[in-house]
């Protein structure tokens, strides 16, 4: 049975409008149970016959839609199927992570031949789930043409167009942000009259993710050079408190004086940002859609009578160039002493392949379950830390044929990485991976890494065939896995080169960022391990 009821996980969205859209679509769920197509049986058949679906194409569909995991429908045969059957089969394929096969089916649907608004909406939504924006827009435009008063279709169409042109929005946002930065720094007090000895690191530390880990790692690194206080804008995740002293910002306890490091801007800051006498504010700008909140933080800082200097950091050269804003590239910090392999990799031809990361839909490609099946079919084991979010794609399969999908936090990242032979990273095409901490951690663990390069910031640190591999599609990735499986020396060579890259990167970055945060030359930044 397939039930597309939770749009927040099936098709991830961001923002209030998207949440309203997901709620509005809830009644349009699709159930496929052999001879029953509940969502489409009572509507007029999209073939244009003006009969109800159950009395028209639904008769054929009941004999064609199976109760088991869907297989590929031959292209020649798909072209002769009713549109409703094609859509149902495509949606079922999407549910089990066979996105490539789903697209092959959806391509047989022609917007002009669709006569039902809900049908056009679901087809457009399926394309949008795979970030195929232009065919999605064509389908959604057809839905709007069929019923211009259909609010859900209008919202979906508008949001899809927004996604299509969002990079233009990023570029347009750069100009006003640049002007405000220039204004702030033009009136800022002269910096570094005296040595700054206190740094406040602020983040929203109530979850596990790349931004949170960046804040924790920055605290560990800067604590060797200055007095550092780590703050959270929300109640702190207990596991963080077990390792580090973290203070929660309240009305009576908030950062003040010295240097403020805001790790992200997606969380609100209280009026303390407008009042505290900071000498310098460093903002980590690390998400593509953060530019409105970045503007809000800069506006708050403009109200601060202390007139602090303001600087930006970016997690990769790729993202810095995309924003068009000034600042320093600060790659994610990796503790190379912690992320060090303690045992040699396996010698067999059957590898343990995997990755770790936040359990978030956009961290996975729509075709990842299919890709993992292909790897397991070759005899390899697949382990994913933070992979429970895609577990439904394997619900119809036996335990022996599923990858090992671990909940985030089930294992420490370092211990998990030591269980792997090869690290593979790919994300949803909608997501711009501005950095990629998990990739650097895998490289530090001397793992050969295979990275799908599209819109992935830390991919710029990989020299293909020298310290890792960059690929554009699954075929290339599988060919590399096949090669690594039979060449143990190559695996070891790639892993050692990957670790050397990260060790050298951290060494160079360590010295360069001391002055950036503290305004002091490296020789003047005496270690001060005292921590608030």
C-alpha cells in the first residue's frame, strides 16, 4: 500500500506558505491497494471521457497496479497506458525511491492532454519532488489553466517558479546587504586598540546538524587562544551539555563585550544584539535562504550604539562566490586527532559503504534508495547514520535486502566512520550544500570519498583521482566502487591522501583565523584555556 500523506517528508518545503501548502494537499492522498485507487476513483477521468475514473480507465488500472514494490514499466508499453495508471505507477515508484524510473513514466504525460486539475497538480508535484522544475511548471500551469480559483494549484505553481528563479534572488539580495555592511563598517569604532580576550559564540543548540557542530568545533578551537563562552538561543540538547559548558541566553543572561560570533542567522536574536558593547561581530553565513535573516541581524546591529565592526564567513569558496558578498572562507572545523582511523580497512572485495549526516529529507537524493539497492546487489553492505528518514522506501523489503539505516545519534560519527570502507555523499538536487562537514570528517578518517559534485561546497577540496573522487551520476559512482572493491592499494592511497589534505587545511586555517576572530597576529595570541 502506498500512502502519500506526509508531504513534509515526501516533498520537503521551507517556510509558512509551504507548510500551508502541505496542509492543503493533505486530502489529496493517493492510496494504491491492488484494485483500489481511492484518491482518483471518484473524480472525472483525466482521459476526457467525462465519466468517473472508476467507470473508465480505472477498470484497466485495477488489473495493472500491483500490491508489491513496483517494477519498471517498459517505455513502449507505458505509452499505451491510461494517464491515471502512469501517474499511479510513478507515484508508487517515488515512494520506494525509484525516481529515475518514475521520471521515465511521467515523461509520457502531456499537460495539454490532462483534463483534471488534481491530476495535473499531483503530476507537477511529483516532478517538483525530484527538482525537475520546468516540467513541473508545465504541469502546474496546466492545473491553474483548468481551475484558476484552485488555491493549492496556484500556490504550487508560484512556489515552483520561485524555486526556478531563486539563484537570481540570491544575487539581487547581495546589493542591499553589501550597502548595509559598508555603512556599518564605515561608522565602526577603530578596531583592536587593545587585545580582545573574550569571544562569545552563539548558535541554536537544540538539535544535531552541521551548523550546530560548526559552533561546537569553533568553540573547541578558539578556546586554545582566548576566553570563550558558548551560548544557545534555545534550551540546549542534553548530549551537548555532557561535553561542553553551554549557557542559554535569557533576559538576564546574554553575551556582551568582546567579539560576537553568530553561527548562522536562521534563529532570532533578542534585543541584547542591539545593546551589548561588542567590538566586533563575525557572522557565519552558511545557508542559501538565510539572506532575509542576515539582513535582519545587520539591521539589529545597526541599532547598537557600540558600533561594532561586522564581518562574514562562508563555508566554501563556491558559496561565497554565489552570494557575491565579501568575507573569509572558513571551512568546517575537523578535529583531526579525534577523526583518526584506529584500525586498518578491510581487505575483502565486499565493502561497507555509507555516509552520515542530519536526518533531513533534502540530505537525500530521490533516487538514493535505488542507488543503495544497486550497491547491495553487488554484494556490498550499506550503512547510513541519520538514514531512518528514508526507511519507508524499504518498507516492502526483507531485512536482508535493506540497508542499515541508523537513527542520528545511534553511533558517534567517528566510530561510525571507522566501520566504513568507502564514503559516498549525495544530496537532493534542490539543496545547495554550502559546506559539507561530514565529507571532511570522512576524509580525516582516511576514507576514500566519492562525492556527487553538483552544488556541493566542500567538493572543491577534492582533486579527482588524487585525494578522492568527484562524480556526476550513479553510473560513474558504481564504476568507482567496482574499481575500489578490487584494488585495496588504491583505497589506502586515496584515504591517506584525503587525510593529508584535511590535516594541512586545518593547519593553515588555524593560523589564518586567529587574526580574523581576535584581530591579533598569531604570535600575539597566547593560549588562554580559561573558559566561561
